[in-house]
């Protein structure tokens, strides 16, 4: 799994624990497959909250004391940030997380981004960066930030993926770091 998504797993597990309905005795299920990972939590959405509300980042903690403990331990950033963060992490991939909600269960399926990368080779952001080489012999990180309208952190993630796929290579270091096509 990509570094970005591995960081999300504790967030998803925390959400599953905080939002589950403990009046049910069954366990929270985590199923790992080659092409996806599935999280199933008992309890569905809190009464009064719709799927659309949740996708907007509205959050009502079913277990407020547990949520406060997780927040104080910095295991969660803030209430309502989990789902938007998960969706954003898949922006550059064709396959997206699948969310299913019933009255008594909540299931989120996250595609394995390594599987996606192998099938499509380059994501949209990566293709955009490679297109920069049509006009230039080399590029710098700031070129990537401008082309993708992303932060330095996101630009570095895209660079790392392109380096890992041997699409580009590094020349120089520090302020003089440049990237060129590997081929």
C-alpha cells in the first residue's frame, strides 16, 4: 500500500471504534485481500446523520468519551476529518473507496493503490508531471507544485512515486535538486 494510505489505516480503525454501536456484541471486521481492504463496523450512522452529511465532514460521535480519549492521545485530528481525508487520498486514482451504509452496519472498502498503480502504471498527477518534460529538459519541485496546484508535501509524494517507478531520476541535492526523465 502507498505511504499515504498506510497512514490512513489507524484513522479508519479509530473511526470504526469511536463510531460503532457497542450495544451489539459482534466485532469490528477488517478483511485484507490482494486488491482491497475492507472495514465493517457495527451500528450504521448515528441517528439523524445521513450519508451526504458524513461525506461533507459532519460527525456526531456515538461514543463521545472514547472520541475525547482518542483526540487527547492524538490518534484522531479532529471530529469530522476522517471521511474527507480518505476520499482526498484517492483523488489521483481511477478506483475510489466504496462505502456502504445500512441501519446497523457501515462498510468501507479501500482499493489497494499498489494494484491500481500496476494496472494503470501512472496516475493522473504522475502523467501531468511527465507532461512537463515536453517543454523542459529538467523540472524542479516548484514546477510540480504549480502544475498540480498542490502543497510541497503532495508534490514530494508524486515525485517519490515517479522515482519508485523509475520514470524520473534526481540530479543534485538541496536547493539545486532537479528531476530528469530516466529513459
